[in-house]
C-alpha cells in the first residue's frame, strides 16, 4: 500500500486502509489532509454493503437458505 499510494506512506498501519476514519492528529502527523492531499471516500462501505445485501436477498433469498 505504501509503495503504490505514497500519500499514505506515513500513516500508521492501523489507519492505512481507512484514512478517512483516522483521528485528525494522526492524519496531521502523516501529512494527510482529506479532500486535499488525499480524497474523501466516494462510497460509504457500510451503506453500500447493506444496500447490496438487501437486493441480493430479494433476488436469491436469505444467505442461510441457499443449498437447502
């Protein structure tokens, strides 16, 4: 990740995959400014996942019901 996204190279490991959820002080120490040096997220993962699961369940039924 650090090699391919140098903007995040200074972020500590616990925050490198979700910089938008890192504390402001951590971002500042790493030189990351969301919306300037690194973009804000385009998709809210939790919202997109919930929407997909609802659509998938309506199309194929509940996940636990498959293969019965």
